[in-house]
C-alpha cells in the first residue's frame, strides 16, 4: 500500500540520516501532516480558519501554567510546529547552515541536544517573562523551530567566531557578526513591542546555545548529569582553521596514515586530524596530548 511504503521510506531515511537531517525531515513531515489536517478540519467544520486555530491551540506553547500542566506535550510539539511555508522554509535553511557548523566541530551526536536544549530554554524565557514580569501582558502561544535555530547560531559562534560565511549579495562575513545582527534584530523587535513572545523565545534559544557550549567546555556531557564522577576539563576551540585567503578551511578527511607507520605529520595536518576526530566523536574523545596541541594552536593566533 502507498501509506505503508511512504512510512517505510520515512523510517529508512530517519535511521540512515545524520542527526541534523533527521531534525529537518521530522519538521518537514510534521508540516505536511499539519497541512493535511488543516484541510480536513476546515472541510468538516465548515470554516476556512478552524483547522489552524484548533491545531495551534493543541500544539503551541502556552504561557498559562494551568494549560501547560494539563497539556505537557506542548513542550515538545511547539518546536516542530509550523503553519506558514515561508516560516518553515526560513527556519530549515537557517538550521541547515548553522547546524552543519555545529555538527562538524562538535560531532553529529551533539546536534539533537543543542536543538532540544535551545528549544526548551526559549520556551522557559517566554514562560518566565510572561508569568513573573507580565511581559507580554496578554497570554502568548508560541510555535516553530526559531528558538532552537537561534541556539545553533550562538553555539556555532561560541565554537568558531571567526568562521567565514559567504552570504548572497554581501560576500564573506565572519560568524560573530552574523550572530550580532540576528540578536540585534530581536532586541529591536522587543523595543518596538512587536511579536514580543517570538523575540523573547529567540533570545532564550540563543541563551540555550551559549549555555550548552559553556557546559561541554567543562568536559561534561548530558550523560554526566546522571554520573557521580567529576568531569574532565576539555580545551575549547577558539578559532577555526583558516586558509591563506581568510576563508574557513573545510575539515579534511582523516589521515590514512596510521601511527604504526611512524609518519611525522605537519602541524597543519595534525590539527586537521584532531578536528576530524572532534567532528566524528565529539570533544570528549580527545586525549590529553591532543588537547594540549589544540590549545597551543588556538592560542597561537593561526
């Protein structure tokens, strides 16, 4: 049957994809499902807007504490819910750009934690400001992956602030300046009292990305939250590897030369090897010697 065939394809691609592609695929699938559900609800309820109103009510984050207690699933569903085509398109493009940077430098296994942590901190900031400071004064319903995306923007900036992006019509721009601009846009939105809940969520998501990187820079992982042993400190990455032209150099493949061959690697080849190891296994996989080499390279200003 067509339905079972599509479901089998979905499960296959989810199981074989990178974590970033999994998140994007789930968001797109959820969006298509909501489109079909909205059409069905509009037809059955005889109103062109009834479908979205009902789904927004059931899937979005609410700032009413009572509603949150009785509908706990909204903490998860709100960060995968999109109703507008441009809304999901822009969020997925941003997620793809910055998620790839985070995945390359921290390792693929860190992508889901950044997404979830940033999405939840975005929700937390909205909830706190609404209930403790009555800002915004009216009840807010928030949805979309924007807060999680902002987490990736700031996480990527924390890891590699001098990473060079090539922006259409602008040219080469360092990542730290991109982060400054997107944060400034949200601050201006708050000053103008426009989409206050959304901008608060974005700032909360950005905060989540920053806190996540600070957390793992101490050598911790989410698994360590349930362990009693003290964490091992890990040296952070301060700068990306830059090519002579000033653009960020892509991480090369792992060297095929084994240690048993006793081949001496150049400093650049050694750094490439260490960065590849981070990309595949994460920061926690580095040995003490590799941490020292990475620290020496980062501190040398190369």
